[in-house]
């Protein structure tokens, strides 16, 4: 299959999705995708988590050992299709809504066969 750069741009999201498609994943099938935002303090992470809960989002909050400057992690678990458009839109939503709490988007994940 030839890569369509409009569906799979040459960035981190496009590369991940391209790999997923090439291993047999149907990226249009809705699934739970993990999106992570990290924070400088537990208080900031809790405030952001509260905002997500008010919007009926499933989430987890835990310490994050991989970054001493941002030791708290909030992971949201929306159930969406894994298209480039959906992932970039949700990343943008998290980036914008976590900005008042000094959150930093740290990535997304879903299992690839």
C-alpha cells in the first residue's frame, strides 16, 4: 500500500498510525486510546482531572517518574476512532484545556498488533 500523506502525515501521529495500518489495525474502528498530560504538581493534575471528570471523561492520575520537573501524570481514555483527525483534535483539546494548569501533552497510545 502506498502512503497517503493526507491521512498519514510525516509526524509522530502519522507515523504511529501508518505503523498500525501496516500491522493490520483498522484505525477507523472505535477503541479506547490513552492520552497523557504531565504536570509540575499534584494540585495542578487534580484540577485538570476534575475538569475532565466534569466532562464525563474516564481518567487516571498517578506519579510520573520519568520527568523530575513534571512528576504527575493524568491519562484520559476517550473511546474514539484512531484517525489522524480524531487524535490531533483530542490532543489539541487536552493541550488547550491543560494550559491553565501548566500541563504538557506527553503522548498517546493504543495497542498495535
